C-alpha cells in the first residue's frame, strides 16, 4: 500500500511538472519562487510590470503582485497604468474614490477592449482597498500627432493639453537600443520614419513623468505597461532615471516560450524578473 501511495504521489508530481504553465526567473536565468520575487520587489520604489496585453497569466500575476505589495509591505502602494490616459485621470480617480459608479465610469472612460477580463479585477482591488490608481499615459491623439508632424507639433497645444503630457521639451535619445530596434522592425513599411520612435518616446516620457510626480515618501509605485515600454530597463525606466535618478527601480517582463523550464538566452537580463509563460496558453483575445 505504501508503495502504491508513493507511486501515485510521484506520478502526480511528474504530471504537475509537465503541465506547469509558467515559471519565474531572475535576470540571470535562475528560477525563483513568487515569494522570493515579491520580497525583492518590496525593496523598490518603482516596479514596472511589463505585460503581454493578451496574456492571462500576466494579468493574474499583476493582481497577485499588487496584493503582496499591499499586505506584506510597510510602504504605501500606488498603482498606475498605461491603459488609462491623462485626460481621463479625474474620471478614473472619481471611480476609485467612489464618486462615480461602475456603470457611469465604464460609459465615460475610454476602456481597452479587454478591460473587463484583464484590468477590471486590479482596478476594483484598488477601489476596495483605498489604493490610489493613477492614469499615466499620454492621450493617444498626441502620440499620433508626434508621429504625423514631429515633436514640434506639441508646442501648438494649449496649456491644458500640455498638462496631460511630459514637460516639454522632453529628453530623447534616438540611439537607445529599443528605439533603434523599432526602426529596424518597420524599415520596410510605411511606419519607418524618424518620428515613429519619438511617438513611442512621448508615451514613455509621459508615463515616467506622472509616475514620479505621483510617487510619495514611503510608497511603492506598481506600474502596468506593455513589456516593450520597460524591457532592458529602457523606455519608462530610462525616463524615470532622467526625472529622478535616486529611485530604486525593479522590472518584470512576461515572455512566452515553448518550454518554460529554462529561460532562453534572448530573454536574459531583459528585466529584474522574467515570468515565462507556456506559449500554448490561450490568449485573452486575438
């Protein structure tokens, strides 16, 4: 009987190992537990969570990380996200503070198509726990303006409109590897002009600016963004360092691999922690 029990437990263990849909690795490729990652993240001032927008495991971990930072940390948690634009910051604040009901909020806000499945759970966690939730992203129309007419076009905006973007002129380095790679990816398409990476940079700069502005003493800012906005400590991380180089930043990147048991070489040093998800996992949208 003992032999059969041991055999059963061994079989369950092997099957579980085979079907585990994700693993967490350090920057150097060492596997770690969620608890160890979470303990490390608590030491940061800023945590940039780089997601794949349609990856359910990424959104699961965002909630899990937020809960950990809120309950296991002496610092006050602040949450912010690329998914909400600065001209709608007041609408977002009114909802989180209970001044606007759910129906009105979802009617007034410009919500991503996957809001209800992927972002609503964390937003409501913030609302229920009185956690400040900050809209950080530049209004999309201004990033489009930069792409079409260049950074100089931002000078034509009103004072009100300029309050929704990073202070002008904003720092920009066209030689950052991420921006260079962006140009290379689209070099054979109509997207590839010198304004293309600048339209990305105004997003990165704006998110970093409002993140730094909203950060308070003895607080930790968890920011949700596409992984390309913070991978390799570029994008938002680069701008945060420009605006306040004394802040301690840690990053998370979510990647997909056919085999989750070892971090592939291309993902090494991509972030402080890399969450590897089985590439066969269903997407929250296509």
